[in-house]
C-alpha cells in the first residue's frame, strides 16, 4: 500500500482556553462538619456523636454497646480500615455522618501494618528512632485522603473521637507544662488536627473557687456539667472557626453555634463590602484565625463603619 494515498488526520481542534477568573466561586462554601472531639473515658463523646444526623460507626464495637447505632464490621487489620472507608465512599447508602471511635484504637493496626507485626514501631533494622512513625504517617495520610473523599463526594460529616492523654507541652522560651492532647502519636495527631474544622476538648466542667478562712488556695470544684472547649488553652489543645469558647456537650449545641458563626460571617461580608480595602482585607484575615470571636469582630467592624459616616 502506498502510504502517500492514505488520508492524513486533520490537526486536533483544541478547546478554547477559558479564563479562570471569569469562573470564580465567590463566598463561603457550605460543607458538612469535620470534627475531632476528645476527652476522658466516659465523658460522653460517643453520645455526642450519636446526636449527629444518621451516623455510621467505624471502630471498636465494645465502646458503643450502650448506643443504638449502626456499625461497620470491627476492623482486624489496617487493610480493613481502608476497605471499610472505601465502601462507605463507593456504595449506595443514606448515612450522613461517619464516626471513627476511638481514633487511637486504630493506631496498633497502623503500626502492625508498618512492621509486619514482627517488631515494635521503633525496633528492627528498618525502624530506628522516628523512622517507624514516619512510615506510619504515610498510612494515616492515606486514611485522611479517604475521609476527605467521603466528606467531599458523599457530603458526609466526619466525627473523629479520641481519648485524652496528658503530655508535656514544649515551651521554647521557658519550662514545659502538662497539657491535654488527643491520645495519638504526635505526627498523625497534627495531621488530623490540621484537616478538621474543629478540635474540641470534652470535659466535666470544673470551676475555680477560693478557699475560705485561712485557706487561700485556689480549689477546683466539679459542677457535673459536660462541656466542649473550642478555644485553645494552656491546659488543652483546641481550635475552631468562630465557635464560642465553651458550649454544652451536645451535637445540637455544636450545630447551633456553627449556624450562628455562619450568620456572623455573612454579616461581616456585608459590612466589609464597601469598606476601605486595606481595612476590609485585615478584617477578613482576622475572621479566619482559630479562636477568633466572630461576634466581637462583627461588632468592631460595625462600630468602625458607623464612625466613618
């Protein structure tokens, strides 16, 4: 065959390049909650998560025996964890919240996957100090990627529960001090804390009282009220985006606070719409900082706007 007689393919027609700036998505994107809630055993973390819409549980079956909830099969190996998460993402169902309870219970499964179950995470020729934890972090990141896909593709809320542990908080300019942290090795703990919207510390409320008479000590008295701390403190790790510092330990309280924060953000955007850009830019940045009081920020901007009239 004479190749010169063959029809020559025409040059492909490339689609016209679209200007990305002409397709901007403006405003805050509404999305389900991503929460890491931790506290002492028995404080009520699982009951808190059970109040979320249509929850599905992944974790140790024994810890939720008192709750009427639906549970995935208890994972026996790390592969089971990722397989269950993949099924939640791909299969048809009407669950609206995925609860991992407790997060630290999965840690031995992760470490066994790294070491093959033949040695400790810091033992063996391939697992010197720190190397095993770095290898485990890659597995945790794979889990976070799967959770993120469930959150985005299935529009499910993600609730991660963890026990609390007390660790020394490093202080580069002075003495360290004890601090409540989620009971998880520090590398995955940091990754999960960064990924979620809110890190909440659950506690039975304690109030400080002064001793009477000659006893001048500050004493702690437990009130019996179960609360969530959303603001960081010298005593615990926490973060939030516009939530009140303290709220009742109930899912309804979290949703109410989140709705109020959303309304505050909308009001702030409206107030800043015709403010000087340098001031508006600083206010927008301030609104994104963990622990900021949106209500105080809105009041400040409102007062500033009134003064400019």
